[in-house]
């Protein structure tokens, strides 16, 4: 079922509009992305389209909203492309760690051009090309964030590719470099290896960390894609045992590192495949089953199980968080990594984009574009 409607102010229920604006102000204050005062919703004198979640577990609506005036440290960005993450879908279902009050606009990462800066912003100027991160609000033609949540990108990186960098590559860098401290030559298993985070992990591990990557995915086609992107071998875990295949591929030596985004039985098989002093990093549960860690195996093999909640770093350790994004941008500008954009949708097709991810049809990053005529590169013809 698709429920997308482009509306003018007069078509938007007044109660929803007032509540949306109030919620947006509250969210900005709670996340520290706004100053003390918040001015009138119509001060800036323009409007924009945005995907709006008005009810959990229901299709999103595309509505016309009035722009909100900036606070002193904020920046208004004209969004060109926005990444779609599994977390965005979970938020709209009320199943994520963070639960913004309704109504809200989802979207955690975006790329675009600076439209306006607050009076206290000096490092960013109108016209700058940037990539940005926001807890919500990115699936819109405009997004307002604090200046520190923006990073410049060069002309060599398209907006489409830039929007694929923050969450997936930031997660991969934090998981493999910062947490697991992966060393050159180590053997890494990446689960859900054809997904956005999985392919980013394959890319970082293979081309930045010089590790040997085994990719695990749910179809032969997805395994082949991961191998094309840098993995040395693939395991289709719908037809083969991860544990037995790891034994065969490593000559019974096991794994040094596991990057797991699936959970459930796949986690268990990967965990039991760790070698002495191996590390398993949990980044998500796309399989919807949260496993338990057998503590006795932690002891017997001297292995470690750790988690990476990438978004939390912006509050707990911002330098580490920022460095993960800056590193991804640098690697991309140098041509050392190549993000895979599997599908591109218009804003009005946001519900189709969500279904594409939920049905496990997606590979790499799914992108929503606000500027269809500017899209180019590796897409799957979703703009017709």
C-alpha cells in the first residue's frame, strides 16, 4: 500500500502541522542542536516537501511544510540525496532505541548544498557542498542541523555517493578500526555482506585494513557482489553452514574478527568460529532475533564480544564520531573505497524504498533523491 501525497499548507491538517513544528523544535533542543530560543515557523518565508511519519507502522506521507528560522549555530541545507537505513524503518515502526514523538520526518544522513547559516557559524558558508548527520529529519528537501554535524565534500564526490558514506562507512570504520582493532592479514567474516553496512565493511576491511574478508549473505548473487567488492570468498547461509564453511576456508584456523549485522543463529555460528583472541562486533539485528552470548566461550577462547552503536558516539565521544565520517570522506576522495549505490528513489517513492529494504531486495545503499535530474552513476532505474 502506498500513501504518498504532495500537499500545500491548506491541505495539511492544522493540528498535524502545528504538532510537527513543535516536535521538530523539541527534538532540536533535546539533541543539543538548537539554541535557547526558537522563532516563528514561517519567519524564513519558504516551504519544502518532507516525508512525514504521522502514525507508527503506517506508510509515510509527503507533505509541504513551512521552513523554520535558524538558531545562531544552525545551518539550513538543501538536501540533494538522503540515505535509507534499516534504522529509519525501525524508527517508523517504533522498534528502534530512539523513539521521537509523532509526527516526525525520518532520515539520518544526507548530502546537499548549504542554503543559509546562522549568525554564529563561520566555518561553513552558503553554497558549500556538505554531507550531514541528523537523528531525524533528513528525508526532506531541507534539513536544519547544528554546524558541527556537517562535513565538507569535494567536487569529486557526487551527492549520491556522499549520502552513502556517514552511517554505513562510519559504522564499518568504528567497528573494524576503533573497536576490533583489525590488523593487516587477519581474517574477517562479514554477515549481511551485500547490505549497506556489510559492503562498507567489506570495502574498508579489504582496501583500507588489508584484511582477508569472507562474505556471508542470503543469496548466491549477493555473495558474488561482495566478492566483486573485495571479499575473497562468499558463504550463502541459506544453503550452507557458516561454521563448516569457515572451517574449510580457513583450514580450521577460524576467524580473527566478525562484523555481524544479522544476529540469531548466524551470530551463534560466527561466534563459535572465532579463533584464539578473536573479536565479534555486533552492529545490528536484521534477522530480528537477538542472540545471547555464551560466556563460557569468552573464557575458553579468550574472545571478546562487543557492540557498535554508531549514532551514540556523537554524544559520548564526538571526536571519534566525527573522525569516522572524515575518514570515510577522505578514503572516498582518494579513490580507496567505492560505495555501492544499489537503488535510487524519488522522495514520493519513499514507501517503495522502505519496502525494497524490508523485502531484502536491496544491495548496498538505497538512496532517496530530491533532485531526480541530477542523479547519475550506479543506480537501478527507480526514477521512472
